[in-house]
């Protein structure tokens, strides 16, 4: 008697951080010097790591290299931006 395998979910499995769907990440468009772009492309091809993950890791390394006082300030700015209060007042005139 043949046993039926459980049905696999359709589509690609989520490969983002913590099992998130990469397609649901916000998009950012930036301009880079050609050398930087070709370096990212080469690193991605060499390591098999998507460019978004290379950039994410590079930002983490950069933040960890900041002095403690700047990292503390960064946490506050990030929390304010996440809550929607950017500290920008609407001024007219």
C-alpha cells in the first residue's frame, strides 16, 4: 500500500531574515558607483549570497563599529522613525 506524501506549500519558501518573505521587505533605490555595484555583484556570485543580504550585513558591521554613544543615538532615531514621529514640524510661510 503506497503512502501519500504530505503536500508541500506552493511557491518559494521564505528566505528572509527570521523566515520572512523577502517580497514583503520595503524597497530602496540607491545610486552606486560602478565599482561598488560590480563588487556587490561579484561578492553575490562568489558567495551565493543575495545582494540585499550583503547590504544588510554591511550595515550591521558599520553600526557595530560606531562608538557606543552614536549607537545609542541611533536606537532613539530608529524608534522615532518606526513610530512615525520624525521630529519634522509642518511650517508654512
